[in-house]
C-alpha cells in the first residue's frame, strides 16, 4: 500500500503569533506568514501549516482542542492517489481540492488528507563517534551546532477513544503496518512504504499513566534531526529562548530505540526532536511490550512512576493471541 509518510500537518492553534514564533525558534523554515495563516517547511519539504482554531480552512473533525487537526499523508504518484481515493470513496465523502489533495473524515471523526508528494532530497553528515579503542575521528572535533534544523516530520500521534477501530482503518484502508504494541497504550504503525519504525502511534485516550484524559486529542509530532548533538543543540537554543522541556529531558525510548527530547507546544500537545530511530522492512516481527518497559532505555529526568523500581523485562513477539490491543476501560 502506497503511503510513504507525512506530506503536511495542519494545526488549529489558540495563540497564533506565539505559535509562529515557537516554530521559528524550533528550527522550521517559514515560507508564509500573515495574520491568520502561516506555513513552514522542514528540510525535506514536508510542511507545517497553522491557522487560528476555528478557522474555516481547518477541516472539520471531532478532534478536541488545539493541535494537528489534519495530517495529509504522502503518496508517490497520482496513480497511487487515485487507487486510494477510489477505495475510500465507497464509504466516505472524499473531496479533492484545487491542489489535487484529497480530504475525508473517518467514521471515528478524524480528518485525513492524501497528496502526491515527493520529499526533497537532502544530505545529513553526523559526526563519527569515537569509543575506547575505536577511533572514527582522529584530530577532528565533532560538529559545533548552534541550533536544530529539523530534517523530517517523522510521526504524528493522537489519542483515540477506540484504538482498535483506528488501527483497523489505518491498516485495512490506508495500508499501514503494525510495528509494535505497547500494552495499555496502543499501536505503533508505519506507512506501507516507509521504513521508519512508526509514522503514527495510535494511543488509548483512557491511559491515565501518560496523562491522557479520555478524549480524541492531538498528542505530539516528531521532527527528525541528525543525531543527539542536534537534539541537544536544539534544546540549548530553545532553553535560551525561554522554552522548557516536558520534564523528562533527553532520553531514549526502548521501543523504536529513538532518542528524544519533548517540549510542550503552544500549538497544542508536544513537539519532539528525534534521532536514531529503528528502521524496519517487512522482515520485522512485531513485538508486544509492557508499557513501562517500552518507555525508556534511559531518561535524564525520571518520572516518579519509574523511580520506584526498574521495570521488569516485558517484551515478546506478537502472536495470534496477542495481536489485538486490549483497551483500558474508561
Ligand atoms: Fe514520538
């Protein structure tokens, strides 16, 4: 199935000017800005668009609060787009706008777009890493970065009232593949033609451990950067601008292996600088993880629930008996 990743995310925001400044400081390239519409790009050409919450240009949906109200997913060709639209049109009201982007709303109230989009080619050159007895840099310092410049929009996460309903739609109708299940949290899914561990995470809105409140909300978006140096250069720059992280500081998730730094966003939810994420192909065998065991390999500022004891080993391959997420009761 043909989705390659994210083409554009469309925010509805409460404090428009503050959000424009935030994304500039975060490292996105501003392409357009007037009093009620801003457009940013990352290096790949993937886009972030901002409108004031309630603006008629934001697709209608059942999402509660500010955040990403529509994600426009990318396909590589018009043929791919036509195939998806033909299938979805059987039971959805699909409209195609003047740019050729298709829009529809799912039965669970999420606005989704589909667009022909090819990411812009770009190059990363992370500094080679030394270790005792392993010299990859002799007489060469690491790069000195003054701030982060996000390269990609890697994944976007929402909390759903019914995670299994969302998973069935994303997998059966849009061709996403299960990467992993986190017990009591939800599904990690990747677009059918992406190797990134997850293009989205379908999170259970009733999971109070991570602060979810039982509503269909935007949770966070991940911006891919080069390596840990760029994550921390971004954090250092943002700290000087007066922004704080989400209380965890720098860390690495055990599920996906991704390095992270999350910040609360004035645009709703959080933004994440990410790097060194697992890449998967169809040889990957999905796993089912304990929620706490999956969360962190290490984390700078440990949440209280992790301080009490180290989580026990809790990961197995998904089997037919464990392939379905077990919802938390509200
Ligand atoms: Fe994330």
